[in-house]
C-alpha cells in the first residue's frame, strides 16, 4: 500500500488521528467538527490557560458550547495539550495560529514560523500538514516545505502539504465550519488529493485548487473584496450625509438589483483579524498602497455618520 493509500484508508475509516495547532476562533471549531466526524483529535496550543480551560470542559469561543467540548473531552476524543510531543501521534495537522500585525504594521509571521518549527520537529512519514492561517502568497512553500525537507521528508511522497484558508465568521448564525465551503491547494497533486479527502470527511463542500499559492490568494481576494466594499460604502455614507440623503434608503434600493451588486453596510471598521491583516499583506508584498486614506478602517470618520444614519432610519422615512 502506498503512503497516499494508507493515509486515505485511515481518513476513510477515521482511524487517523487529527491534530489542530492553535485552539482559537478558527482552531477550536475545526477541532470540534473533526471530533463530530469521528476522529480522535489532539489540540495543541502554547497557552496553558486555554488548554486547562478546555480540559475542564469549558469553552472560550462564543460559537462553541461548553457542553460540546465537555462531551468530547469526557469520551477521550479530544485532548487539549501544551505538550508538542503529542503531535507525533497525529496523521493530520491543521495549523490555525494568529497572523497579527507587528508594530511596524508588517504581517507578524512569528507565530506561523514557530508553529511550523514545532510541527516539522514532530513530522513523520505519512503525515498531512495543512496551513490555515491567513498569510501572503508563497508562505506554505517558503516556510513549511523547507522545514519538512530539512527533516529528510519529501513533500508529495513522504508527507503531504497544503494550504486551506479559514473562512470562519464568528457569531454567524447560518454559516459555520461544517457548512462553509473549504478551498484546498496542495504543493503536489498527491498533497491536494489527500488534503481534499481529509476535509471532505468533515466539511460539506471542499473546493480543490491547483496550488497552495492559488489557495493563499483566494483568501486575500475574499478579504480585499470585503475591505474595498466596506470602504466604498463608508465613503457613500459620508457623501449621503453631506447631501442630506439617507444612506440606508440608497443601499436598500441598490440591493434590489438582482445581479452585479452585493449589499455592504456602513460600520466602524472592517472587523476580523484576517481582514485587518490583508491590506498589510498586500502592502508588504507589493510595496505600496493604492489608496491614500483607508475608509474601511476609519472609525473616527464613519461612526458619527453611522449614528446619524441609524437614528434617521429608526425614525422611519
Ligand atoms: N477569527 C476570525 O474571524 C478569522 C477568520 C478567518 C481567518 N482567520 C485567521 O485564522 C488564523 C487564526 O486566527 P484565530 O482568530 O483563530 O486566532 P486566535 O488568536 O483566536 O487563536 C490562536 C491560538 O493559537 C495559539 N498559538 C499561538 N502561537 C502558537 C503556536 N506557535 N503553537 C500553538 N498554538 C499557538 C494561541 O495561544 C491561540 O489560542 C489567523 O491567521 C487569522 O487571521 C481568523
């Protein structure tokens, strides 16, 4: 049996052990879905506090009920640990560590670098490794692949490496980890095949793409689309305010167009760590900004206008 066939068999019969590195907004919901799909899951986090809390059957993530964590801890399906050596037991590793902004406003890759070092130190033949953190195109191949190869593991033959962007939307009552389609791009065709099979066992729809770079750019396109449109609608709110027109009336009327328009509403900022990092990732990679002002992240400018618009709206037409 080849390495690919062996891993696929373990995925199919759920004897694969799944690890999740980073048990935050992204990692904990994924870990819970993997438990629900029938895997034994090792959650590795550097935070003693987070691991202790989870092992007590509590939850620090609003979308994950404590009862769900407690059930999987009690049954032995879920372990939260700060012991990196436990990653050696895993057949699959999904990395969901933060990519915040550094003081210099560059993407702070130190968490991804540190997690990559840890995973590489415990990697073994037959392991699937997937990076999920929002990042610049090229990260999977530039940061993870050399670390695995330094251990003598050939990507695509001994180990399988892919990028799969996380799309979690905390607090969304409709879309959660299981029913949000997941894009997967592997370093080789075998990597994409194994990563697709793994996520298909847990998530309703998986969308394979041809490379990790394509998958990395999917996330940046999605976040850029969101930032640009929030910036646009915040500018429209300012224009409407100056003209004495109700922005909500304009948005609601525009949203009746059945094609070529997607409704965005004014707000104090774009929200979400992934979105905030995106503009900086672009600047870091492209070296310059295309806008002089960032309307999408300007609470000082947009909050007073939103307040006015909302109070107008609550008064009715
Ligand atoms: N939160 C969102 O809405 C959202 C949405 C889409 C994408 N993302 C992206 O997903 C990634 C994870 O974000 P998050 O919101 O889950 O972060 P988070 O801060 O909620 O959780 C990250 C966890 O990783 C742990 N951690 C940090 N370094 C570690 C290491 N070296 N090894 C193991 N654990 C480590 C932290 O202790 C923390 O518990 C980021 O790249 C983010 O941009 C987040």
